[in-house]
C-alpha cells in the first residue's frame, strides 16, 4: 500500500511540475490534457516503449473485433 501512495504522490508532483513548466513556456494558465500527455510521454516514456504500447493496444480484441473495427 505504501508503494501505491508513493507512486501517486510522485505522479502528482510530476504533473504539477510539468504544468508549471508549460505555463512558464507559454505564459498560459491552462494546458490541454492531450498536450500534457504528449509532453509527459516525450519526457518520461522512451519512444520504443510508446511504439510497443501502441501496437499492443491496436492488437487488442473484444470477441472477434479488433480495436480499429470496434471504433468504426
């Protein structure tokens, strides 16, 4: 349980730090979620891991339907 709490605290600190960095860069008061996610991944998730995660997601199925078919 302590590990979970620590991970959540770390995530909150990271999000706050990235938000502050974005506001300082743009002079903006608010950052869109998709922009935050893009910057977070660029800073903390290596590109090869992002590619692997995308492939894993696209290969998911529900019954006989892939994600792409399910979305359409």
